[in-house]
C-alpha cells in the first residue's frame, strides 16, 4: 500500500535520495525546498505525486503554514522526515556568533518547529511516524564539529522528552544517526569558520589534516543505501528509537557509549555519597 511522506530539505543529500526512491516505488511525497526550481526535474517526471513547498525551517510561522497546507492538500500524511540541516565546521574560537545562531536556528530550532507543527496534525489523524535526521555526532563529537554536534545532541534531547509525550497518540519517532556519507555534506551543505593558524598544531588541526588526506575514503556511506534503510525503518513496529547507519557510525557510537558508561560506573560511589544521610 502506498504512503504519503513529508520531507524537509529535499533538494539534495538524503532528502533528495528519499524523495526519488519513494516516488519511484509509487508513494506520494510532500517535499520542501528553499529554491522553487530545486525539484523541477523530479516534478516533471512524477507530476501530482510530488507536492513541493518553499520553506526555510528557521521561520516557525512558515513551517506551520507549509505543514498545514501539505496536510490540507494531501489529506493523511503517514511519515514526516525532518531532514533540513547543515554542518558548521570550525573550532569554537573560529566560528562567529552569527554562524552559531544560524546553526542552531536551522538544525535545532528548525527541527523543533517541524515537530511542533506536525504533532497536532498527526495526533488529529490518529497517529503517524516522525523520522528525525540526526548524526553519529549526536552521540559524541570530533574536533571542529562541536557546534554542529551540539545542535544534534540538542534535537536528540528534545525527542527523548517528546517521544513519551506523544506515544499514546500513536505517533512514533526514530532518530537517524548516519555516519559520513558521500552527499554534499562537506562541500555546498557546510559552513566554515575563519581558520586560525594557532589551531594548526592542536587536535583541530590534526583532524582537518586527517579529513584532507583521507579524501573519499572517510566518507564510506552510500546515500542511496542510507535512504533505503530509512524508508525500511518506517515499516518497523515498534519504531526503532535510534537508527545508526554506516560502519563508521556504528564504531563511533559504540565507542562513545561504552566509554561513557565505563566513566559513569567509575563514579558510582561518588554519586551515591552525595545523597542525604538516612
């Protein structure tokens, strides 16, 4: 049975891959982009099965308006994919206030705007699925990725609180944590801070050199396969809370969680010692 999907940030990357795969299998897609002609070729091929809305998720009022229009125009929407976002790269001192604000406005507040706009619609129709595109750095980080990681940790924290709030309405959520994939993540979809010489001999400089020398080898993820795994996850019931995609993501998240748990266990006695005496 065909489904109807709502996808933000559909002009490129995972959003574009999802849109193409879903339409090819016969589903309907409501796709949002920032430029009117970004999906012109796809629209020409699939016609009315592709609904296109112009949207920058930093505008909360626009998010509510576009979401309402999509639900009104298409009726039931089964799956919402909150995908719009980008990476800001640079050491904490290398990025400026405006860049940091834009990163959080897009990745964190924008994703929250989408969630708050679709939850009432999904609740009123009796349920649905939300898929939030996060990142493997939603569980850890690398040098020069602190601000980007903070935006992903933020949206994961938001959904940790929201998931139990909406479960009784039949709304399920999956946080997708991909590794480095061969999209335009590190080029046109990224923003960079002002590189400072003083960081060249630090962990930030070492990481930049590692990325530069590794080239495509560092980006192991196949965007088409990632998109297909995301689509497949929508068929799982109950929905997986998190979906880690990529061998690099698995290794990174596994290390982050096991090392964090070991550190917590080492502090058990100290933690208990601060309780009020019986």
